[in-house]
């Protein structure tokens, strides 16, 4: 490989400012209030924020309506033509804000809808993300679920439309699925409110830290890629020990994902960490492809 094919880029990260960093604890809300404000979500009257994600047509709006009733309103995402529904509910004495994300098949940010959904989960760092999946089309739906699990470890899978699945002679072993995914899986028939109490319980348990998820993350990387990702991930870890998705961020940076690079430059990525980064660490990450 000649020198001209070596891509070199340095990203400067703003020095760490402890006054801007929330103090983390296991049962404290994990969401990022400052980033949420930028995303148009005011958390001043709420304890937790829950995002609702899923492919189109899986019953997301049905779940949203069932949980929020009349306590909801719609508007646009700031600066976007994408509509957003927002609502709230109370459970076990806590106030939950629920944000319906645009329906998406992936979080690769190749469409405006996918970008909005990804940015909300990445920067808003919701206390819980409910991924609604269609039990009768599980394989296709797990694509999005696995991508969400790459970005956040605070997930509850709502296995919806189990009545439809049953009609097609399909049963899903939700316990096995939960073990494999490393997050709670709750079977529901949202249209008749079946399973929604269990869903709320699981959401509450993840929000309050009673359940700590161990999300399944796919690792199929070519050796050269693995080496580069290991290096960037290690530097991210040194800066932000609690970043929940350092591997994913490392891979996005290596891929040249402009939104993530800009977020690093603005210091927004650092805000994703719930505790102070190592102040000894040099706040510079070098992205550097080494010749094979
Ligand atoms: N049979 C059945 N239908 C459902 C269920 N949940 C939602 N639906 C229906 O599925 C369709 C799509 O639901 P919707 O909530 O609009 O999906 P969204 O696109 O994900 O928001 C609607 O006709 C719902 O009434 C369910 O659990 N079982
Ligand atoms: Mg909908």
C-alpha cells in the first residue's frame, strides 16, 4: 500500500469540563438532559425518558396510545420535517416521558427517519428504549433490534403481534430470546392491551437500574479492521470509561461517519458518558489507517 492511500485524521476533543458532567449512579436517570433539550425534549417535569423504536407497522403507535392515553401531543423534530409524538405516563410513582421515534428498518442513518431515530438514541441517551418487534416477522425485525443494542444497553424488547404469530402457527420462546439478546423481552398484543403491564414493569426495572442488561453485540470483523477498531475503542475508553457503546462509536469513526465525527468535535459524545473521563488522558483520538 502506498503512502497516498493512508488516511490520517485527527479529531480534537474539547477538554473535559467536570461542571457539565452529570454525576452517575446505577439508579439515577441515565438520560442526557442537555442533549435532549437540543433535540427538543424538555425533561424538567419528568423523571425518565423512554424512546419507542421499531420497524413501520409493528404496532408502535398502538403501544404509544395505550401507554399515554390522552396525555400526548405531536409536533416536528427540531429543524426536520419529521413528525414526532410525545406523551407521558406514571408508573410506580415515577413520571415517564415517552417519545415515539420514526419507524425505521435500520439505524444506518441513510434516511431522515433513520437519522432522527439514531440521533435520539445516541445523543438523548434515553433511560430505556423499547424496541417493538413483530413476532410474526421476527427475523426481519431483529435487524433493527440488534442495531439499537449496539448503541444503548438500556433496552426492552416488546414482542408484539403475538396473536398474529399464533394465527400463523408460530410461537416465540421469549425467555430464550431474552437470554440471547441480553435484555428483557415482553410478549404483547398491544391492540387488546395484553402484556402491557409486564412491559411497564420491565421498563421501570431497566430505568431504575433494577435490571442491568447485557446486550448481545455482533462481532464479525476482518482482522485488520479489528486491530484498528481495538485501538480506537481503547482510546475512547481511556477518555470516557463509561461510554456505553465505545465499539460502535469506534467503528462509525473509522467508517468516516460525519455526524459522529462532528459530535466528537463538539464534545457531545463525551456527554454520553455518565461519569468523568480520565483527566490524565490526552483528549485527542487519532484515526489512522496503518498499511496492511
Ligand atoms: N393483531 C394485532 N394487531 C395489532 C397489534 N398491535 C397493533 N396492531 C395493528 O397493527 C396495525 C399497525 O399498528 P400501528 O400501531 O399503527 O403500527 P406502527 O406503524 O408501528 O405505529 C394497526 O392496524 C393496529 O391496530 C397486535 O398486537 N395484534
Ligand atoms: Mg406509527
